[in-house]
């Protein structure tokens, strides 16, 4: 689908919405027994006290009802009756907070933290289960699962940033959810529940916004929704959106001079004069969602849905603090294109008095990225010059053109990923009103990624490039496939009307594979014996490690003095590869390297309700994350890690006040962590253990026109045992030859602040006639956090041991204030707002561009944004 076609469809939907002139009230407002049905008020702020009569909203969703209904347990239940830690943000509060993306809604989730380098590359953590460095396309699977309705949308590369509009609610489930949600929910699950089509209702809305970012440009968005009946038993709901976020990072002038150790050759000087631009990190997000609700009969309903979203971002979203706030000097035009579509089907019905649900989906997500990688040349030029002037800069590498002239050594990366995901789940549930009740099901998931990372140097000699890729210094061309199978179930028994016991388990099996090519080329002259072997002078990595037809590697045949051209390479397994060096040679061909395993996770829970509106619970649960293959073939695979959780929680309601919370202790066994190793290649290994202790709580108060919401979390996460440079198989004191302590026992886990909290206050009152006025203020605070787990690494060139946190610094603490004020008519609304009012530099993450880079890069949150938004309902 072309951009023009998509925009035309979006415009048509909005036009149709605007022309809808026959509003009708919902006629199908009762809660359904099916999962994720059109939801009653789904968050604490949607509750009024004392409760008024139930009103029916124009969009077919029940409003102002006292129950907060969620489906976290894959049944519809009152939030206060669900014995797990859940934060739910409903439709009304999502609108009130003007939430449209991941960064905005995670401010309201105190147990959630995340890392991001640019839009579309985000890794989510919960309750401190974080090591940093995750999110690589061939790295560990995420530890937090993300669901869009019934379907998992967690991808290998990280969290899908779904545009937030016309959602029934967002549910954040803290702690291991491995029983019902599987491998990628080791530490928790985030569920995005859309509003479903409503039968017999014609309704819609259009919302628009324009805003100005401090120190940046002008942005805005337009969104629309329409719900249409199609006969008596079919309804359609469609959503379209377009958002432009203004840039606020300035690409300023920069110059580099690279030393050439040859007195007869001048040094190479490069500037970025043609790339200088203010506010160069603008982005656009547009797309739509369509759903049908088909009542097949009184007991069976089918809900097919389709979603398309595309994101276009230019520039980068980080800055160099040494150059000034929101300043960077990039030498190449950075860009990212990220689009996905998902087709899903949910079928729900009854067999006798049992509820049966099928949920299946197929998602396709191609991405395209161009990234400046000049920092790599900067780092090695300095490091080798400091180590030995005889091997400095361009004299150490062989960055030359075909005529032997030294060239600009700066690299840039052209990268594509193509994620595909198929998920299937079927489950059955006994009647919820039974004293003994059960839910059980089967799950299958297959996700794949076609990885292409092309590290280019303009005008590099083809003989020094990756074979068949002139100008490419390094190539990664691989295919990854992850498969998951599971049988799961939970059973609950009401021992007495006040005591309920629950036991659940999940039998799982995983089969993950990786195959392809990584590395440098090999000079093909004189039967691959000519020197230099490639632009980096490497004799081991890349084509040198490729399998020949006889099962030997090229390097092995070279050292044995064999005729390499006569033997020939083994058949290429991944299209676009020069040959294959990542895999296992068997019977004349290279097969994928695999990581397989199986196991069992459990959940045991007891809840006690001493009286109405008061519940206490205790939980012992376990989550897991599968092992996998390192994309560098000479690095060992990594094993699964497991998270055990012991938790005590409470849920209470005292008139207009609702207070929920939990205290927990977690043990993270042999946790996986990623870092940039040799050649800045991501390496994943298992560490020791970590312990995590914490408390989280949220309070809600509603009285008349006043609504108060507060949520906070304290997290203390530390390693247990020394982490060694050579991995977990070495001695506890890291005394093996060549080893040292990379992170001593008691090291604080990175990324997650010890304290994070938010508070929101909103007051509304009758202004005149049938118009209501409102004001709203919000404060979000998070403490500082380490940027890196490792406390010691070897600096290439000097071979000194340095602490990455010395140059990265901590992720700074921050407090942001948001203000809103507006008027609400029965069908119209208008509002002025200012987010991050005091322009706080709220840091999201800190990092470097390569394993040997010491230039700290900071990803900030959005600066102060002032704007106006308005909407109309039909």
C-alpha cells in the first residue's frame, strides 16, 4: 500500500465520520462474557462516588459505572477482585492525559521503565528486571510482553509503539505472567485493549491538535473514529490517525581529521557542512484500524481486525552533552522507516456452559534504517594513536580506494529488519460463578527476522570489501526463527466465601535458530591469499570463517595450503550472503545453529476477603525467557533465565478512596545480559543471579468534580555474585587467566530508578448552560539510575580496565509537570495544554554508538510542548 493510498483511505474515513449526522445511543451496553468486549469504565478515575445512574456514552461504551472491569486473567473481572498487581488506564483518562504513544503512557505506570535510542527501538522493563543493552534484532527476547487485544505483538527487536487512540484501556500487569502469557512475560505484561464495534450504534468522533515544542518546530495530529451497524448482527468500527511530532535536536557543524601514518600523505579531514540542520529529528506516524463484530448466533461471536501503522523519522533522538543541550554533529543523513500490519481474528462462544476462545494473528513488520557510524572511526583513530603511533588511524586499517588512495574512513549503516509473527491460541473456561473454576489452553507462536546490516565506507576498494558488496566493510545477513509451544491452565477454588486458592502452570517448549553470515570480506586475489585480507586487515572474521564444500572453513583451507577456488563454498543458505559462517555443517550443507529447551512455570495464589471492598493476596509465581544463539558464531549460545516472585498485595476501597498495592521479593536466576563486544558486536551471556525487592502502590480519590490519582514504586535491584568478563562458567572470583570482575556482587541493575511516581489532579465544574470547565495538573518524577551494568571493561588500544559508568554517567533524575484547561460541551470539547511545563531534561537513556566508543549520547524526553486540541462527537 502506497503512502498516497493510505492517506487517501484515512481522509475518506475522517470525511465519512464528519458527515455522520444521525447519532444514536448505544443499545448493547451490557458487559459481555467474552474477553475484551466493549468495556465498562475501566480505570479508577472513571468511577464516581456516590455512584450516579449508569449512563451510556456516545461511542457505545458504558461510562460512569462503579465497576472497573479488566481481562488480565483472560476473564472479565472487577479490578478489585483480581489478585495480581494491575494498573489500568481507561478510555476517559487516556483522553484526559492526551496519551498517544508509549513514552506518554509509561509515565503513569510506576513499575515500568524503558530504554530507547530512536522511535521504534524501545525495550521495556518492569520491576527492575533490566540489564540494559537489550533490543538488538538478534539479542535476547524481551522480558515484558505486549498484547494488542488478545494477540501478542512483542517482537524480537523490542516493543511495538502502537498509536494510542480509541482504546478501551491499557492494562499493566506487574510480575511474572508466564502461566497465562508465556515466554516474553517473564517480568510482566502490557495489554492494549481496543474499543470493539457496538451493534446498532452509529457514532463517531474527530479530534485534532496543534502544538509547538520548546526550541523546536510545530507539530500536531488528527484522529477519527466511526462505529457503524451493518445489519442486525454485524457492526464495523474504524480508526484513522495522522501525527507529526516536531523536531528539537539540532545537527550542528562538526569536523574530524583522521591521522594517516605516512609523511607523504596528508591527513584526511571531513566536515558535515551539508548535513547541518535545526530540529532535524521530526517524525510522522499514520495509519488506521478496522474491526468487525459478527454475532454468528446467540452464543458465538467473531471479531476480525486489521491494523496498519507507518512511522517515518529523520535525524536522531539523542544529543552529545559536550556539544550542548539537544546538540549533535552527525555526518550522514539518518533516517528510519518502520511500518507494520496485523490481521487478527478472535472467535468466542460457548460449548455447553463453558466459554471457548480462539485468538490468532499474523503480523508483518519491515524496517529500514540509515545510521551515521562516524563515532566508530573517531574511537579507533584515538585509541590506536594513544596505544602505538605506528598503528594509528588509517595506517592501522586499510581504508583505501582501488588506486590505493586513503579515503574518508567514516562508516554508515544501511539496515533492514523484516519481522514476521504468527500466533495461535485456543482456550476454554468453566463458568466464572462456579466454586471451582478452570481456564486452560494451547498456544503456538512462530516469529522470524530477516536481518541485514550493511556497514559501508564510500569508495572502499572492492577487493577490501565484503565479497560481492563493493564499499561494504562489514555485513550481517542472517535469518532468525523463534518457535514457542505451550499448554497452560489455572484452577481456582473458593474454600470459603472469603478464601480462594488458585494454582496454575505452563508447560513450554522453545526452538530458536539462527543462520547466515557476519563479518568482513576476504581479498579474492591469488586464491584468497593476497594481503591485506580486507579493509580491517582481519584474517579470522567474516568470509575467512565461511564453510567450504568440504566442510572446512576458508581459513582452515588457507592454513592447510589447499586450493580454495577448486573446493568452492558450501551453498549459501540466506539470500544476499556471500557465503555462510554462522551455522553447523552437516552432509554437504550448512544448517542453522539451534537452541532448544522445555520446562514448566507455575503460579500459586491465595486470596482473603475479610469483608466487602477489601482483599489481601499472596502469590508465588515464576516466569522464564528462552535461551538463544549469539549472532557471532564463535560465541557460545546463552541459556534461559528464570524469575521467581514472592508477593503480598492488597486491594481496598473506602468510600471514594481506592488504595491498592503490593510488596514483592524476586530472584532472577542466571540472567541474560547483552553488551557490545569485539568489533562492536552484540554479545549475550548469562550472568549470576540478581535479587529485586520492591513496593508499588496506587491511590485514587473521586468526590464530586474532583479526581485525584497517585501511583508510586520503589525498586531495589542488585546482582548476587560477581559477573566475570568470560561469562558465568568461570570461577566465582573471576580469577581465570584473562578474566576479571566485570560487575561485582551487589552492583545495582541499570535503567530502573529506585523511585518513580506520578500524581494527577483534575477538577471539573458547570461553567454555564450545558458547558463544563475543567483544569488538570500532573507531576511525574523518577529518580536517577545507572546507565550500565558492567563496572569494568577493557579499553581497546590501551588495554586498560575502565568503568563505563565513569564516562556514561547516571541517567538523571527528573520531574515533569503537565497542565490542562478546557471546556466540554455535550458534543464538542476544546483544551489548551502544556506538557513538561518547566522544560525539564527528563533523560530516557544513555549510551554509546560502539563498543570502543567513549562519546556519551543522551536520549531526552520531549521538551516543553504547548498546544491546543479540540474534538467533536457524533
